[in-house]
C-alpha cells in the first residue's frame, strides 16, 4: 500500500509542511509525538500551536489528525471501514474519536464511504464540519482531491503540492 503523509504546522502565522514516514508509529500517541517533533524543528511556536497530519492511502481513504499544543489528538477518517484492512487506519482508532463499523463480508469496492471521527476538527481554519463531510461523501472525488481542497482552504495548498512531487 502506498501511503503519503505530511505534517503541517503554524509558525508565525504561516503554515510549514514536512512529509513524514508513519511506519515506525505504533500508537496514536506515537503519531502525536511525531507531529510535535517535526513541528518543533520549525521552532517552539510551531510545536505549541496547531499541527495537522494529512494521510492519503492509495486513493482509497484519507485521514486527518489534529494536535493543538499538548492536547489529545483529534482524528477524522474518510471511511471508518478501512480500519479492518489497514493497520495505519486502525492505529487512528486509539484516539477514541470513533468506533469502527462492524466488519462485513463482501467483495468488490465499497460504494459509499462511512466517515468516522471528529468532522469539526478543521472548522476554525476554513473547513466547517458540513463541508468536510460533503467533500468526503461526494461521488467521484478522490481522497487526494479532498486533501487538496482542505489545504487550499487552510492556506497551504502550494506546500502540499510541492511535497507530493
């Protein structure tokens, strides 16, 4: 599975982004610590402010993790059903933000996503809960497209695009 992940943090009223490798994380606390460590490289104000982790996995699903200062992480997952198939998505369950839906036997592509977590985690930076859910549930929009829209509204679209190259 191909996974892209990047941490964005605010420092002096601007967003700074860094691509990260999540393969060494074993818990949601490890994810939050990684976010703080990466942000701390940009300065103490970055590690004590708002930090966002954007995760995209094979055009199948996306995840968002938000950490503010020393608070617990907030998590949003575009399709909570993937926790049964992807260890990284399952790791996000530890946040306690959502319960996984029951695993069902079936074949083929899942027709509609089943979002989980805190959809309001970006409300104060330009993406209200209803907008995030609408983007997530829109037919024909890929996870990467949703993350690009999130980045555009938050003000770090160019940085996200440069990291994806």
